[in-house]
C-alpha cells in the first residue's frame, strides 16, 4: 500500500513507511526515484556499493555465481526491505550480483547518507537490524529448501514470494530465468510450472506468469514459504503508527 509523506513522495516500502516523520524527512531530500527494468544489474560482485535501494514494487535477486558459470539465487529483496545492507554492516562491497528479477520502481539513496542515519541509533537503525535478521533467515531457509524439497514446492514458494513483492498478479518471467533463480534446468522448471497450471494455480504464456488462484498455490508450496513470511512479519511488523 502506498503511503504519502509530507515531502510529497509516495512509497510502498515497509521500512520507509515505518520511519517516524523526523527520520524520514532527513532522508527524503536524497531519495532518488528509479525505474527498475527486468534484467537490470544494480551491482556486480566486488563493485563498491555507492547506493542502497528501497523498492516500492518489483524484486531484486541476490545471486551467487560459481566458477563453472552456473548461478543461483540466494536471496530476494522487495518492498519489505532494503538492498545494500552491507553498507551498514561495515563492508564497502559484496561478492554477489544484484539482478532485477521483476520490474518495478523504488528509490535509491547514497550509501553515506543511510550509513550516517543508521549510526544515529534511531528507528532506521532498529528496522534495518530487524530486516537483516529476517534476510539471514530467508537465505538460510532458501538453502535448506533448495537442498531438501521437490522442485514443484520450491517453485510455488518462489512464485508466492515474488507475488508478495510485485503487487500485481502478472509476473514477467520466463522458465529460463526461473531456472537460474532456483538452480534448476529449464526443462524441469517447465514441467513443474505445467503441473501448477494444470491445477489451476497459475497461467503461463509468452514469458508471463499469472497468479490465478493464490489460495491453491499456497496449498502446493513447501513449508518454507510460511516460515519466511512469518519471520518477516514478526520482525518487521509495525512498531509505530503514522
């Protein structure tokens, strides 16, 4: 849901929307609106992190690449958080790539500004620490899920997570791209997606997946989706009314 701030900016980012007015106003002059296109690379491995990103819509995948050229998603960032946590944790870069998985929009903020505000120890400090814990849980649960659960349940989990952050039922995704995110071959993803479509949970056509029956999709996911969602909601629930 979009929230209006006194600066005139509208945001759907949970962290920005939970900031008290005085903290938000100290950041707002530096918030730069950005459009995020499918496949945009925000950062390559070891690039200095000059900006952080607060998404309104869409998702950014945090990807690790192996020596043989293979790659897999290890985390997903959407409007529940911020991409660029390393800048408040004392690191100037990251070994991972940041790739726009679903198009959308948001704001970028110079790293030194968010670092300065974080060090004040206010609500932003608290929210980012809570989000860091939630993101670590997501990474750990994703690793366990990819190791232990069948592809169909993992695909349903990944689509639900994407749906939560995209704020639309229409997801611009190809099976090849999903295969990269899940570390699976395209043919296997196509087979798993076909089963979800046969059950009436999704519809797939020409690089777009439509969530037709979310309740049905939730019955087909593995347990990991609810674990991640519960932890994000617990750690990032509203602490302040605006």
